[in-house]
C-alpha cells in the first residue's frame, strides 16, 4: 500500500481511471457482440440498426484511449463488411 500522500492520490486516480476504462470497454464489446450476432444469424436489418450505436461505442473507446484509432477503424470496417455479406 502507498505510504506517501502523492502515491495515495495516484492509486485512487488510477482506480477511477480503471473503472471508467472497463465501463467503456464493456459497452463497446457488448455493442460489437450484438452486431456480430445479428450478422451471423442473417438478420441484416437488425444489424444495420445496431451499427450506428456500435460505431459510437467504438469511437468513444478510441477517443478515451481504451483502444487505438487504428483498431477502432479496423473493427468498424470488418463489421460493416460482415453486415454487407449478411445482407446479400
């Protein structure tokens, strides 16, 4: 456990950041999972409806640094491709 006052502050701040990051990570993972399930079960309309919410969650995760901008772009691209494939 930290002894110095600054170390205690750092510990509490890092706990807050970790909690916030896990909340953002959970929301974007849930959104991605929902879109993947719709695309896999050939429900293209539902996947298209869930896609904007998923994009928003991924962009928030990238903005806060939970994932990188490249990873966010890659996920959005792959999922949009998956939706297009399911709608054919």
